[in-house]
C-alpha cells in the first residue's frame, strides 16, 4: 500500500493491463447473439444517387438488413447538428449549416460518405454483401480545395448555401489594426498552409449496440471520447427520445486526439439496426475505412501580416484564414478555423492590437473536426512563422526579436484583442530557460562537422501560448466500500493518457489514503450524471478539480465522524497528512480509520449510516486557463536529398501545478511527435476528383520512433493559475501546439545560406530539395490572392 | 477474404504437388504482400501452400566465391548472419534496412524476388551482383529474371529454392526510403564483381534496371566523382505523391555516388 503525493511521478497503474493484452477495447466486447454491421461508402466525391437496389444483398444467405438514406428519412430521424459555440457571421447573421444525416440522402458529397448499412450474421458476409448493392450514381463536378471552392464558378455543394461558405467570422480590433498597419515602419506578409492530417488512433472506431424492448432502452458501447455529449445528440437530435433512454459506455479507448470527439453516423445506425432486428449489432471500422471516415484536422490557408517598428517592436497582427470544413459541419467543425484559431493569435507576445478573420468552406471531402489543439497549433504556427519570416526579411536575429516582444510578467493579467484573459505566467523566464537548456551557442563545432559532411545545421526556438477548452462542468463521485476500496467515478475521460493513475493519485493524496485502494471509473452515462469527456486539455483542469472538490467534501463529512470518534468538536480538528487531529488534546485518527468506522455500527453515531462519506460533486470552471511554454529544435538537413533529421528537442512548459510529471512528460512527447509527423511526413492528399490518395499507412507517413529525438522537458511551476483551485492549466495538447513552428523554423534556419525563406508543410524531402534548387524563389502572396 | 485451403508441405516436391492439385494455388512465403492482398480481397486463391515448413529452403552457406541464401531465409536472418556480413556486407546492410523489424522477421528473400515489387530492395542486390536465382526447375541469371513490374521469369508453379550471390570485390547499397512505407524511392546497388561494375536501380522505375552509363564510368574509375555529369533520364521513371520523376532521377545520382563511396569505405574497413 502506497502513500502518494501531488507532484509525484507515480507510474501508470493501467499499463500492466494494457501491455499484457488485458485492456478491454471495443472489439473485445461481444454481446450474445450479436450481428455484424458494415457501411457501404460512397465511391464518388460528388454525385446524385438515382437509385439504390439492395435486392441482391438481401437475397444473400446471412444478410439480415439493409438500411438506406430513404429508409432513414422515412423513420423520421433527425440530422446531427454542429454544436460549435461560434455561430455568427461578421454581419451578425447565423452560419449556414446543412443537414448531416447518418446516411446520404439523394446525393453524396465525399468519398467514404455512408450510403447504406448492411447487417449480416458475420462480418465477412456483410462485407461480401456490399458488392451486391447496386447504387446508380450520376457523377457531379467536385471541388477539393477550400480556396477554389470560394471562386464564383466553383461546383456548389449545397443548393441553399451559395458560394460554399459556412461562416465568415471575425474577432479583434479591425480598425485599430488598420491604423497600426498604416503607421508601422514595416508590414510583412506571408501566405501559408497548415496541411490536412488525421489522428490515426491505434484503435479504429467501432461500437456495439443493443436494445431492450421491455424497458425501451438502448445500450451503446462505443470507442469515443465523449459519452454524454454524443448520447445527447443521438437521443435528442437523431432519435427524438429522452436521453436517459440511452446508456452510453466507452470501454478502454486506444487513442482519441479529437477524432473520437465527433458524433458519427455509425453508432445511431447500429442502435437502429439492433432495435429493428431484436438482437445486438456490432460494427468495427478497419484502417482503410478509418482514413476515409474519421474526421481530419488542420487544413487551413492563411494570409498573415505583421506590422513592426523599425527597431523590431511588434505593432499589430492580422490573419485571414480560409479553413476547409469538408462537406458537412461535424460536431464542432466550424469552430476550429474561426474561434479556435483566433483566440490565441499572437501567442505570448505583447501585441497592442490584433485582428482575425476566418472563413469555413464546404468542399467535397470528409468532415473536419478537432485534432489535438483544434486551432491553437494553427494560431501558434501562423504567429511564429510570420515572426521568423519577418526576422529574415528585416535581417533581425530571430531570438532577439522574440525576446524583445515577449509580454513581461508585470503586464499580467492582460486581456488580448482576441478577448483572451492571460492571468499569469513568466514568458521571458520560460524562454530564457529553454535557451539555456538547448544552449545553441554550443552547437558551433557540431554545425561545422555537419557542414563538412555536406549537410546543414539548423536551430529554432518557438514560444507558445494556448488555452484550454471543452465542456465547462465536470462531475466526480466518490463511494466507499466496506472492504476498504474507494470507487472514483469521473466524467472526464482518459483515452490512454493515464487518468486511472493521475486521478487516483490526486484523490489518494488529498484524502491521505493508499493509492491502490482507489478504483477508477469513467465514460459511463449511468455512473456520472454529467461528463465532458476528453478534449481541450480539460482532464486535470475539469476532472482533476472535480476530484479535488469531491475530496474536500469527503474530508468535511469525515471530520464530523472523526470528531465523534475522538470525542472532540469538528471545529477543533485539523486534517493533515491523512489524519484528523484535535488541536487541544492532541488525539488523532486517520482517514483510513474514519472510513473503517463509517462501516462499523459499533462506532457510527445513530444519525449516520454506512456510506455516509460518499459524495458526488460538480465543479464548474470560471474561465479557461492559459498553458504556455517554449519549444526549441535542432535539425540537420541534407541539401542534396532534402532529408531532415532531428538532432535535439527541448521544452519548458508552464502547465501550472503538475499532478504527475511522468504523465505530463508523456503528454508533451506524444504531442511533439504528432507535430513532427505533421511537419515532416503526414499529409492527407486528395486528387482533383476527390479520391483519397493517402488511404493507407503505406502512403500516410506517421512518425516513427527513430525519427523522434530524445526530448529534454522541464516545467515552470512558479505561476499556478488562480482560475481553478488546483492551479492547473492543461497539458494534453501543448506538445502539438509548440512543435509545428519549432521544427519548421529550425529547418529553414538550416537552409538560410540557400536563401530559402519559406516552405509549406509538410516539409517533404522533394519540397526541401526543390527550395534549395530554386535558391529561395518564393511568392509570399501565392496561396490566396493568386488563387482567387 | 474468401475461404481457401491451407497446406504446409515439408519438402519442395510436396509443395509442387500441392500447387498442382489446386485450381488456383498460391505459394505463401513471408506473406508481407500476399496476406494484405488477401485481406483486401484482391487475391482469391483456392489454396495457400505455406513454405515455412520446408527446411531445404532455409539457411545460408558461403564458399570463397559464392554466398548461397535459401529462399525462405528472413531479412532479419540475412542481416544478422556473420557469413553474409563477411562475404557481402552490403547485402546484410540491405536486408537490415528493409521495412521495419516486423517485416524483417517475416519477410523472405524468395518472397521478395518472386513478388518483384518495383520498390523492393532485394532485386537491386540480385541484379547488381549478377546473382543466380535457383528454382526447383532451373537456374535463372539475374539479367533474365526481372521482366517487369511485379513480373518475373518464373513459370506458373515454379519455386525459388536458393539465390547464389557471387562474392563481390566491392559492393554497397544506398537507398532513399519512402517516409511512410520505407520502400525505396530510389535505391542504388553498386557492385564490382570479377573486375566488372554493375549498377542496379530500384524504386525509381517500373522495375529494377541497370544504369549502363554509370557502369561504364565506374568501370574506368570506381570513384563517386566519376559519376559527375551523368544525368539519369526521367522519361521512364515513376512519379507519385512522394517523389516526382525528376526528383527520383536526381536521387539516383546522389544514391549511386553514396553507394560508391560506401563500397570503397567497406573495403578500407576490411
């Protein structure tokens, strides 16, 4: 039995289960009598459905059911609406949202769009039956580029949404920025692309559903990040039933990264089929289908403009982004290129004024939704790239220009033009510490050796500032068992990041009870009344604070019982180190003893019952918190081939209070690896007709362990936020936020003698080689103005 | 995936008989291409004849002039073999750079050659070293073995048993890998055997091919500098999202130079 403290690197208690094959993932769940479902997906990016003839499939032995869009509409089921908080155009009107039904109705708008559901006795039968469904398509012109989709003659996806425009959003001080630009000594402009990627969680999506006619209720096991919100969408929007009619459970989830935040079509289709057939139905996506049907992320083109004084002082920042939405608004799809990318513009720098415009555009691809960071990596990339580019254009030192413009701690709290309330932090200290760890001055000799070998050395530093997100409330329930176990149920969710350890650690540390006694539960709509799941780096900020609050309530309740046991007054007791102590008599009783007493009728007072220490507590966030930090990267580039090798990586993060540094390290490393992947090798590519080219891991270049360097990671804990009682700021996405510009700017630093000032990501070897060949020939306004 | 029969013979003869008994049989070596293709329903053989149980197809033997590798020898075994490392270190290095550890522990020399993927590594070694592909019916010189994209001189049901590699005076392989698959975007195997230089290129064209102009230049002077000014035509090269034909042509030159440098360095080290 172990005593744990907050800040201790407790090793992950769930790992033995995961590493020995005893995790319980969605495909491990089999309900008695279950049938198997497979989705027929569109092979066209844009086409009318003239007719669907499923008679061949239905005639096949073992096929139980085929559901088409017409069947779906005939049942009266509703579409899945977007739940984005950003809904207003610049002119005050509402965004344009097309209906997103679970099956295509009369027209398909992307390759992979669900056209029909086939349910059969087995998965192979269902897959074979797909070939026997005859869909009569009439192909339409497709558009797969967001800038092109805005052009007047572009193919139109929705008859009642002219110009393919979902939303035209703005934030900040437009006039102030215009004035600052007019007065500034320099205005630097750069168009840049943030390429389209997908999360590729190791466990594909899947679900198992059943229906109980006696109680008229559904049970849904689903590989998801957000059981409560998705249950609400299914119940209230799709089926039109009370949400209590659906119990939604996520078992162990093998990675989410935002891609499992969405309400997807398959789970409601499975529930419908289960009810219709009177037996459970299971559906598991394979990897190829995942590339087609999982939401994708990023995919923005931006014009970024920076106004500076002659001495390099920042005056204003203006960003105009065109974001791709895919063919529909997914769960919060329109949020990312609008509010999501706007809020943290300017990062930790002291910008007097900023302005952001973001348009979200429909094109003939699968829907976009959050991917680790959901706008903050994009904003940081825009900010850090324009600063690096400006430094190169103006001949300023990229370290000095950043040092000069970082917001000083005495300026805090500060509300930015984007409405972001930056309460605390010490950005210069974090920046200097990162520089000290990386020590770029020490690289001179190595850089020479690398150059002698025909390659080039590069280094860059990238401060970042982001913010948390996700649902603003969270629940934690604590229930004690007579056997000494403590059941902790939390509405936030781990999809592999280790809450089974960190939340238990937090509760055990606060109560002063052995860590091993805590049994952690999550992601079950029957276990917690509310739950915000996973997303927006909210785990510790929301779930952690709910646990801490619940622990406080337990201590409060326990102090009454402790006073009874000690024959003291509760007011005379102090709780410290897991024991209640009477300050007068010096007598003490431990929390463990109080818990035991709560199940012992001999020791319980008459007015208390066993279980009297149990509690359920809802924590509500006042304001989102502001994680920040600084990344640095060292690379070598082979100008003859364009190959890039990362040599070193350094991170200093201000996540406020660190609950478990080992788990925080894991979050940072994973995020940095995903950033490296996006910058170097990951890229979702469609051809002009909307067919997905990168449909497998043979073409979609995930980062591998041998391409990710060892990282030096430190935490600055000198500025815990007062926005929440734990003082935590959120750690889950920051690695992805800082790494895009750090790596790109380091590569461009390596190429400076060739005059290369910009390459759009991913920095494929061919693009790097060609940039060297072209000696830096580059059109900074080539992506938007030239294309429209 | 369609149902199929599965057989695991103990000898080459039994394997041939099993193949002939099938209407549409397929030999299974390491399965690194065949199994994914089966799962996608792109191949639907009536029966799979698993060669993993045939001891005669395993193993590595070396004489002073020839290194013989059994067709079912895995890449990992070739990479780790002291015999290969001593006789033709470039071959061990090539095998150690194929795919990833999982692929190297399952994939085999014979499987790779019979499949003749245009981006596979082994065909470059076989062609540059002028190896002989030995089958259950005959001996096929490398120059006649690779006949096109995924095409070889193997007859229906003909089984590779061994590959005989001449021990080279100098040899090295340099590859620029695809970042996702780690197949070659451009891989060049350079070898000097009995005084004659051969340069084989994989990954860049529709199949492995020899670079005659490079061979002629290196015959005169086996130094990377000798390759300067030799432009590889991009006309017959492949282009995809990872590399245009022009970039591949450029990479062939860079990889050839690096292979020559490595071949000369290998000798220095020995």
